[in-house]
C-alpha cells in the first residue's frame, strides 16, 4: 500500500480470513457486482450474491464498487479513486488481500479522505463513522463467504 498523503485522513479496516488468498481475492472481485454490506441501504434491497459469479479480471480505468475508478491493480490488491465531489474532494480506497501462514489471509481496506479544508475536516468524522459500519459489514460478509467457499464455517458474530 502507498504512503499517506499530507492533508488526508487514513481509515484502516481489516479482518482475518480462514481461506486462501486466491479465494478471498475472488470474493473481493465480486464487489464489481454487489456491495456485500447492508443490501437494504447499498443495493436497493437486492441481496448480494452468495455464490461466486463470473466477473472479469480487474483492470486500471475500470469502475469498481460503483464509485471508484481503478488506478492500480496487482495480483491481490486494487486501488481506486473517486471523482472529485464539491466540498468533499476526491477520496482513495485500497483493498488488499495479505497472505498468512496456513492458507489464511488478511483482508485490508484503507481509505484516504481529504482533510485540507475546515469543511472536509468536519465531514471526515461522520464519513469515518459511516465507513466503520458499512465496510466492517462488507469485510465480515466477504470473510464468511470466502470461508464457506473453502468449507470452513463462518466466523461467529
């Protein structure tokens, strides 16, 4: 992942997954078709698919999670940036699958929000709180689905 940029607030979210990095990455790619967070809020009530779909490989310039344009893609990591929004500016998200010993993984999301102006600094707090709720649900859902794909039970809670 890249180093933080001055004037930006960093939000880190992560979850350990009892599944191989390749399996977790396949579920990350599923974010092309559904949000995997709270479907009532993020997906107009449609349930995100619970089985792997046939989705294309990720590529620079492609749209991802509805609002990002991909700027960097590696074998287990993707970075995208939003279009600038009045007052808020543009934010960046990196999603990375980190290999762990014993066919385990860690799924990490890092979001960089601009905080150069007073309004951006004020908006960063509610955005961070909303992100905590939504991305936490998204990571846990992807974790559980990856573990089920490999025959492991979903994590409790």
